[in-house]
């Protein structure tokens, strides 16, 4: 954070990780399934990313898409993934868990934090689904989370800016939904010193033969022949905006 801020870029491929570092990212959040908001990446991806970048790599621990209410078996998967991520070089972990009434699951978070330590831990955007964000933040601080990822419980950080400003007075908060169009307004309206983005652009597939009748996922999923990767130019632009403001 030599420049007074830290930009975290969420990535789901080695190419995106390399591009994020080239563009000036200070930290990477490594995920799979960004269409679902991020799920646990493969350990093979983590291993290769760690070989290719020097910035810290925080690993998402989320066994599936959907809500953040986990079964006992899903919890066992999360614990196993945390242990494996630590074994393969993770610099930090990212997870979140809620109770059925929209509160922080303190019992589960305490258990998962114990497995994560001594690594730093971020509570992810499960935070945006809580019943009372101010109470939830106090709970996370007391549990020992180093940071919270949130868009201010709204559709983007810009819409949730008033809440983000209140939250950032108590704990560092990198935000979701950051773009070149809204970063300046968000930074000028808040005191937080970290922000979170994907900074992706679509790249056409190199496939010459294409079957238009088959899709690999559900109808809402990304098309097979368009690949989204972190864009070096976008990352650099966001960096420049932040340096000019902070």
C-alpha cells in the first residue's frame, strides 16, 4: 500500500492473474465460477498462479453458488479446502457464512477461522445479505476478520456508498462493483483505502470450428466462444484513478 491504497482484483485464470499483476494489482482474489459470484478454485490453479505472480493471493472458500447457509458436509469441504489452500501457498483466505435469519454464523466462522490461521481472512460478499450490516460488522471485528468485501448491501458500491462510508470508518473495506466510471466518485465519498474489482474484458475464443447448437452450461451462463479475462489496461486505469484521488 505504498501509494495509500490497495487494489484487489478477483480472477479465475492464470492469464487474468498475470494481467492483474501487470496492471498494478496489489493483491489477487483467486476464484472459480465468477458467474456465480466466485467459488473455490482448483488447487492446480492456485499452484500455477503462485508460480506466475508475486503479489499476495487470497483464495475463495465457497463450496457452491447460491446462499451462504451451509450443511455439515459442506462445512467439511470448506475445512478441507482451507487446509489444501494453505498447503499450496495461499497468502490469505476469503469466506463467509450466515444463519438462516441473515446473521453472521459466529460458531461456524469461529471454527473456520481457526483452520485458516495464521493467515489473514476476508469476509466476502455474504455480508451484503445480512439482516443488519452494522451489527454484522461489529460481530466480524470481534471474531477477528481483517477485512470485509461489500458493495454496501446494494447492487454496486456506488449505490451502497453511504453505508460503505459508515463501515469504512471501522474496518478496511474493499468493495464490489468497481468500474472506471464510478471509482472516482466512490473514493471521493469514502475513507476506505482498499478496493476490489474484476476489471475484465471479453476475448474471442481461438476455436475455428464452433457448434452453435450445444452449450456447456445453463442458458444464463457465459458463451463458450467468449472468454473474460482481467484487462491490463483497465487495471492500470483504475490504479491511475486511485493514485490521483488518494
